[in-house]
């Protein structure tokens, strides 16, 4: 993939430009934000090329942009399912993208049906786990639907170290310009900045919970620790590699996002079949 971030837009379907996440990410009016998100998609599409001719699940598919690009690319899966937590998102994806061959959308609870157990050769979870409050339940579900020997691709933002300072400054500037959702990002105290810059694998801040009174409480980005999540995922899956984005050569500690490439051990095949 090139470094410009333009490859992800080549031959892009007009329906993708109507996606509510695509509008504020890969088609954002701020060129730096757009470039960063396009590079994340490019890295993800390159990693997901291994799923050519296989079954793929996108957990937390948002507006369906990633699955649509993957399905229209040179290495499409034979079957692709995108799931989301609310009917609005599912209906929007179905209306814009549902007529594409092999591409379907459903609500997350559908994954609890037996037909989805160990069904998918690949599972993608992009920019989701940093928002999850009950993380173990989601990791359990990802484990359940992934076939033994299958690959889990996880993308999360880097909200620690020097990247946090840069990103908070960019968010504040974007908020002043009325771009994206950045005015809603929780502020940090000086002490919280200090602990975040020097964070290790242990969770370093108590994370605020939004929407606690509703059916779907969530975290914003504040206090998210990608290293802590990586250690948690490593307790269930085999971590094959960590890939930084938008510039892989910088390494994850200086990146704005990271991808984890994880594998479900094959020795669990008998357990899943029983």
C-alpha cells in the first residue's frame, strides 16, 4: 500500500461516500484526519487479503465501509457478515450495500445462534474494543464465532505516550472547526496526562462511562490503553504480530492506531465441535 492513503479511494463506490463514518473519517474535510483513517483502512485491507475465498465477520461494522471495500477488492471473501448493536446502522448498511453478492448485515445478538459457532475463518474488529465496557463478554463472543486456526484482526487507537498529546491537540483543533465528534472527548487533567504518557500494560486511568443509564453504555477514548488490551487478548489468542498505522515503521508506541493479528489455536477444534 502506498503512503498517500489514496489507494483506498480508487474506484470507490458512491454508496460508500454516504456512510456516516466514512464521511467523517476517510472523506473527512480535515486532510490529516482523512489521511490517517485511509491509511488504517489500507493496512486492514492488506491484512485481510488472507481471507480471500473464506468466510469473514466484521464485528462492529459501522457503516459497512470496510467490508464493502474488501468485497470489491482483488481478494474478496466468499461470505461476509457485518454486525452492529442497533437496528439503524444495520438498516442503513442493508439499504446502501445489501444487494452486493455475499455481503449481509445483522444485529450482534444474532451471533449467539448455533449457526455462527466457529463459522468464520476471519473476524475483523476495527475501532470497537476501546469503547466496550463489558470487554470479556465481547472477547468471548469473538472466540466463539472464530473457527479454530482462524485469524482475528483488531484495530484500536493509541491513546498513550506522545501520540496522545498530538491527538488531543488535533481533536481540540478539529472541535473548534466543527469537524467530527471531537468536542465530546473527555478532558484530561495534568496528572492524567502524565500517567497516560508513561503508561505500561496495566490500566492507568479509571475510564469514564457514557450512556450508563441506557441499554448500551460505552467508553470514549479517554484512558484507553492498547497495551493492556493486547495483553488481555494474548490470554485467549496467539498474538502473531502488532502493526502500527499510519506509518508502520514508527512502531506502535509512536503510532496513532495499531492492528493486532491474532490466531485461535487449532487444538480447540474438538472443543468447538462438541
